[in-house]
């Protein structure tokens, strides 16, 4: 078959483009869903048992014992392995790497000859000068993991303090919480310079009306919450009580509440 003049180069470019696209996709982590489900059930049996024991401890004289049981429940619910098990059962990516049978493959950087040839000398020099800044910015993999662990640790610590009867303000003044929050903000600032200032400014502008973009996000979030609730109820058999206690739903509803205050 005779090749039409000029199409050979187009086909080559198309093939190179497909290779580049495929290499940039990467692959998701593979997980043992059965093991995660089994572990989740085992922990929830222990949680139910502790809650039943706490319910039997009535009266003021049993307050400390009830608090101790509540602390055990909070620690089980905040356990990293249990958190990952819950996420996997819901079809989400595990946060802490438990039950992963094959790690995710990061997208590969592919450089084609055509792209290299198109870069002009002057532009290449400018880009090379910017490279050191890019390398120094952001967090290392270890720091990224530390940031995620800190977020989880803060939630777990506050849950324990809440079970002990502390108010939100008292929890924020807890010595351990203060240290962890300070380190978390330090890492956030390194990850995204100026981000902590943006968060403070955002708190000041809580009463400002929603922008057109935020209004779209608000409406989208409302739909996502309803779909997520339905999924928990129909696919995972959650009761209304379980749905209200779901940490991912709480996070979504917290964001929704912030939008509602300004709408």
C-alpha cells in the first residue's frame, strides 16, 4: 500500500504520543480486600463488646471505668490498620499501606527526541536555572508520610481527650496536640509556601459569599455526599448510626457546613 506523503511523520508522532500517555498513567496499588474485610469485622466485634460493657457501667461512680472503655474504643477506631481496612472495604486507597499486596507504580517520565529538538537553546538555559528551585521545594517522601501520620495522630489524640470529657478548646491546648499541630503547620508551609497564611486568611473570610467556582464545588459536594451515603447503606450494609460515625463522611459534611455558612 502506497503511503500518502506527509502521513508517515504524523503516524510516528501519534505512536510516540500514545507511548508517552501510557507511561505517564502508572498503576494503582493492589490490595487484599478479603483480609481487610476480615480484620475490619474482628475489630468491630471488639468495639461492639467494649461499647456493651460501657453501657452496663451506669452511675457517677462508674464514670472513670466508662471513660476507660471509651478510650479503648477510640484507640481501636483510630488504629491505622483499622482505618486502612475500612477504606479498602469502601473501595478507597489505603492511607497507611496496610493490606497492600503490590505497591502502586508511579508514572514514568518519558522524554522523546521530538520534544528535545523543539526546545530552543535560550529557553533550555532558563529552564535549567529553575531546576534547583524545583528540587528544593516541596516535601520528601518521608516528610509526606510524616505529615499524613501527624494528621491521623491529631485526630486520634483529640478523640481520646474527648472521651475523657475535654471540650474542643481544651483539646487544642493539650501539650501533645499543640506540638503535633506546630509540626504539621511547619510541614504544610514547606509543602506549599504561604499555605498556612492562606488558611488564616480563609478563616477571616468565612462570612464572605461563595464565588461562582465555590458554588459549583458546593453543589457537587452535596451530590457526592448523597451518593456516598447510599453506597454505605446499600453496598456495605451500614446502619444510620454507622453512617454518621464514618470518618470520611464527617470530613465531607464538615466541608459542606463551611460552604453552607457562607451561602
